[in-house]
């Protein structure tokens, strides 16, 4: 096995930048910075890392690393990797970016979209009998429920599409927008 980098400063600048940026991006998505940085480090690591390795490289308390690893394991974007001759737990990240994106989306859906849909259903049921809620308020709740439900159905449909087909569909986006008359070759938004 190759020697594991023991400090953040010994990482190549591009890797340092990636780990820091992934941590910042994670906070924008409501993910703890340490969790995101640990994921980034494991993603770029070519060798399985122990919690101690991660703690040393990122300068994060060992207890924080342990809690972060539990969260990442729960998201199923990292896993334990046995290393012959070493009894410690070693970890690797899932490196298929499509698989990672789908797993993150699934967790986000269960934490954010599913409760939003249930809340909107409840609100709509309550709005039917509450005379203090105006017609316009009911319509806004219905519009939000329709939008959220539509996005939820779309997400469910996209899970059934094989990754290769999904990638082709995404790449077709520019062509579809252009054919529909909403795009231009210069990338500027056309007026309608």
C-alpha cells in the first residue's frame, strides 16, 4: 500500500481546492462542512483511508470524523473497505458520479420533498374547511402542491432511466431548447 498523505498542506493544490470547495458547496446544500470535506477527500483518494488518516489530513477532531463517516455511510456514498493485515476500518467513496448524485438526490428527497408534499396535502385538507383562508391562498397552496408533486413524479421517472440514456437526454437539452425556439447559439437568452 502507498503511504497515506498525513497533512492537508502535503496535498496537491488542486486537491486542496477541491476538498475546500466541496465543503463550501456542502454547506450551501445544508450539509455539514466536515461531512462534505471528508466525502471529497475519500472521493479523490486512491487508497482506502482510516478515520485517523482523515482526521490527520483534514485537521478535524476524531469524534467529528466518526460522526461524519456514519452520516456518509447512511447516504451510501462511502463504504468500509477491508485492508489485509489491518484491523482498523478503512473507507472508500463511491466514484461513479451518477450513482453518487442519485444517492444524494434520494436522501434529499426523503428529507425535503416527501415532508413538503405531506405538509402541502395537510394544508390543502385544512384549507377546504377553514373559511379564513381565501380562494387565492388555496390556489397558491394548490399550485405549490402541483409543482412539488410533478417534480416528485419526474424524479421517480428519472430513476427508471438507465444512466447512459439519462446522460444522452441531458446532453440533448441544448438541442431541444433550440428546436423549441428558446435558445440561441451565442448562449444569450432570446426575447419572446
